[in-house]
């Protein structure tokens, strides 16, 4: 069975989550094609062609796909996807936006955020904020799936030499248009790809105090995340939220500072390899998942920690 | 304009759900049920649109068992005008829900459909996008701001990189994210009033919709447990452990 992977990209390069999605496709087995839909996305297509295990890259380079509007891209995915047995996309906000729309156009179900491939039609996925793992079996002819990147190793970005084919179809549904974007700029590593993540919660008290986390992160080469409470309170922007309804991270080291450890937060970070919690409340639930817990006032512990490493 | 909101009955977000010991299903015996938090935000947004004079009527729809009436009543108490329960004992999956909602949309012809981005039980994050596909409507998912302007709506979306604003032709589907608004509490008088608001009941059959699941759950199990960790005495011990034991810094 052939597999179509929808690439996540910024026209110039391929987003890392695409590499994990290719690994999920390899676990299913079969010819892997990657679709790069965008505008001026030739460089991203070239990069996709080098991914290990990819046999073909389809490039749909058209203004209609420039901002990844779901109304347009889903039409393209449904058109191309009907010839495949599987359509996979990373479970990024972009994949989550477009793929269910394409699945409905094809009249098939979507299986969201798989964490393992059990067989050609059977997959595991977390439900109830990760408190339960469900094994699900699909009876659809085309299996439409989003992939939780942290559950699959990244395929090698180099080594492949897939054929690149242009796709002419330009679907413009004419229902939506892009207005503007405010993207967070940061020199720190990407939250979902970083080896170390330092996250702050309501205990940080305000946005200014997050500078303590930023300077610790810079010393560790880490990314900075946050709990929902910290985002809701306006300490930091929404793209930093880790959790059931935010980003899923699984770094080698996760340091939770002033975070209580609600199930919705744990859902986004409990697969981290080593978890450190710093909290002044010794009964905070975060300590139940922490490998190393430090009961302390964060305003004492953070400066000490930064100078000790 | 008419606004349709879809509300799902789910386990309360504070409940830590566990699988049954035989692994056939999750154990929902005697657990507290509630309106899905993202659906509550959807209702609140619709009510605010009505208070601004943009919305004229708010219809709350739920698909589920008879007891899902409770969640529709909650929506009515928060300010929805009438409710529709599409009653079924079947565990309907997102594509089936989207098809039922499309049938309701065809009947009611709303200009705006507001839904949650995600139901916190199945964590699917699909239904709004699927309804938009089936009806051919534009979609504004993960909304943190919604501004209706004549025959279009500007939706600011929470995306991985930050915020994105798109303009959608109406009718459209909007799905809510956490920062869209902070839902109000229903007052006692409004809870009483809600009991008298109209609530129609339909079935998927009456709507001519086949809700047979395409995906079968073979088993459910708890996630891998983490090994219990230790408490360190101070920052010095923490750093020592991270360097020499965990070897992560
Ligand atoms: C539908 C829904 C979705 C959600 N999605 C998410 C999600 O994706 N991600 C998420 O994180 N949450 C999510 N939540 C929210 C979640 O339930 C919690 O409310 C949230 O995680 C709490 O954030 P917090 O731990 O920062 O705040 P709190 O629970 O208030 O904890 C603050 C902690 O800081 C500690 N503290 C305070 N001062 C200090 C100090 N000086 N030194 C040391 N420690 C200190 C306190 O002891 C406390 O443990 C969601 C909730 C709902 C209903
Ligand atoms: N049974 C249901 N009844 C009414 N609305 C639903 C139902 N299931 C899903 N929805 C709507 O779809 C949204 C997303 O759900 P899901 O795609 O299951 O994560 C929910 O927040 C609801 O607005």
C-alpha cells in the first residue's frame, strides 16, 4: 500500500515533525510519497526529496497554498490522496487543521495522534489526556492519520534521492483569505524539538520573572515552555503552552518550575526522559512524575541553579 | 444571524479516567459528567455575539444519550435560546457527528457554527473541520478572537508558531481555543429559566444519517507508569544528580 505524507514546511525548509511522520509511514510499510504544498516551495521540496525512505515528492506550488489555508489544501489532499492507502500528517496545528477536512471530503475517519503502529490497520493513541491508551482498528479503505512526533524517531533528513514531480492542480475554494500572522521569534531551540525544556507556571507570578527561565535556558541550550495558567495570565504567548491541548514535548530533560502538575499539563510532558520539578509545595502532584524533585522557593532555587551549571 | 453551537457531554476535566480492568473500555461508572470545556467557551462566545446584537438566535445541539439533555440545559442556562438533542446510545465518532451536524445545519441554516476545538475525552480535534468540509464552509480553528463584520468573520487562530488571522466568508465554522473567552457561571434564575426553553429531540435515523463507526477500539490500557523519583535536598544535589546520575547536563 502506498502512503502519502503531508509535509509541514515554511516553503524554504522541512519542519522536523515531518521526519517523525515519515518514520511512522515506514513502520506501516510501503512506498512513501511526500506532498509539499505551498507557494515558492521549491527549496522545501528539494529538502523533502533527501529524506531517507521517501520515493517520490509531489510539489504543488501555487498561491492558493501559500498560507496553508485548510479550505484549499484539503481539496488538494483529497484529490491526490484517493490514490493512496494512507494519508499521514504530523499532529501540528497545521496538520490538525487540514487533515480532518481532507478525511471528511474522502468520507473516511481520521485517527488522531497515533503513538504506535501495531499492524497495517491497527494503531495506538492516547485518549483522556493520556490517562488511557487505546488500540484502534480502522476499516476505511484510505486510512487518514495524524502522528504524534514525539512517539517516533526522526527519519534521516539526508540520504534519500526521491524524484520530484510537479502537481498542477490549483484548488482555490475562494472562501477564506490570509490576513496576518504574528510569529514568535526566538533564537532558542524549537520547543517540540529541544533536548532540554525549562517550563514555568503560575508560580512565576508574572511575565518579567520568566527572564529567570530564559537565562537558565540559554545556559542549558534549552527551549522555554509554560503551563496553561501562565499563558492565560498573559505571562507568555500561547505558542509556549505544553499540555493536552497545547504542545506535546518529550525532551531528554524537562524542568518544571512553579507548575502544580495538573493532568492536562502532564499529558504534554510526561514522556520526557528525565523530569525535574521545582515547587514550594511538597504535595504538588508534579512530584509524582518527577525523577528529581526539589521542594524550594523558585526565586531562591533558580538563581542558584543557574550559577551552579 | 443564527448561531449554532455544538456541545458534547464528557467526563469532567478534573476526573482522572482509568481503563476497566478487562481492558474493554474506560471506567465511567459514577464519574462526574460535564459540558466539554471548549464547548462551554463556544456557548459563551455565541452569547457574547448575541449581547453585541450580532447574533439573533443561539441553538445548542448535542449528539448523545438522553442524559446529554443536561449539557444542553447548561448551554440554555448560559444564554442559548433553544436546544436540539440528537439522541443515540451509539458512541458516534467525529465523522458521524459531523454528518449529523450537517443535517442540522441544512435544516437550521445558521450563519455561524461554533464548536470546541477538541473534546477532552477522545482528544480527536476533528469534528469542526469535518463539518466545515461536508457543508463546504470555511473554517477558523483554534480561535482566540472572533470578529464578525458583515458577511465575513475574522478569526485569530492559536497556531504552533504564534497567532494567525484569517478572514472567512459566512457561513463558517469556528472552533474555540482556551483564550477565546472566560465562560460565565449560570445564575440560579437563568438555570430555572433554562428549564422552560424549548428542547427538541431527533434521532440520527430521522435525519437519515448512518453513524456506524469506522474505527473499532480493540482495547484500552493505562499508559506506562513512570518509576517513582526522589526528592533532592538542595540545588547542589540536584545539579550533581543531573550531571553524574542522569547525565543530562
Ligand atoms: C480543557 C482544559 C485544557 C487544559 N489544557 C492545558 C494544557 O494544555 N496545559 C496546561 O498546562 N494546562 C492545561 N489546563 C489547565 C490545568 O488544568 C491547570 O489549571 C494548569 O496546568 C495549572 O497551571 P500551573 O501548574 O502553572 O498553576 P497552578 O496549578 O496554580 O500551580 C502553581 C504552582 O506553583 C507553585 N508555586 C507558587 N509559588 C511558588 C514559588 N515561589 N516557588 C515554587 N513554587 C511555587 C505552587 O505550589 C503550585 O504548585 C487545561 C484545563 C482545561 C480545563
Ligand atoms: N457528541 C457530540 N455532540 C455535540 N457536539 C460534539 C459531539 N462530539 C463532538 N462535538 C463537537 O466537536 C468538537 C470537537 O470534538 P472532537 O473532534 O471529538 O475532539 C466538540 O468540542 C464539540 O463542539
